[in-house]
């Protein structure tokens, strides 16, 4: 991100593309910006599959997840909401998909989500910035 970009969720920026540097745009579109989260998975703060971590200032997302019990899950590198819309989904829809994951989670559902994630990343589906 460029210096001076507000510390808000990307969907709240007026023009997210204007805030990205050329290398940042490549990292975002290729999802390589997610690689540092592997450390969080290794130390047990995250899992491969689960709801994406909320930003510190996404009070609406945090409140909705808490209300629906989703906050009990470990955040994930990818999730059911990510393979069903990624950046394009409004927050209430993301939370509903997180609830579906909460109710359906299993080893095989996680494998399905990981497979769909790989396909989406390779196709760059759902990346809006």
C-alpha cells in the first residue's frame, strides 16, 4: 500500500487500486501477500481453513460474527466465504457463509475449500484490487 493509505478495510476505500503500489497489486492478485500467515498457522494462531481474520477496526464484522458464534473458530488462511466471492461479498453475506462453515466443518469440507481456493487463486477469481 502507498504511504498515507487509511487504516481501514479495503472495501471502505474510495479507490483501492489507487492505494496499491505496482508490486502490491501483483502480491494481492497472486495472493502472495497471504504467505506470512503461514507462520501464524505454524504457531497455532490460525488454521488453513476458517473465517478470515477481521481487521482491528471492522467492528461490524466482529459484532456479527460474535452474535452468530463464528468468533469461536480459529481464523483461517482461506474459508468458505473466500471461495464464494472473496472481496466481492458484503459483510452480512460473508458472515452467513462463515456460519455455514461453522455448521458444516469437517476434514472433507476443509479439503474441498482448499481445492477451490487453489483453483480461485490460479484463475484470480474474485480479486477486485
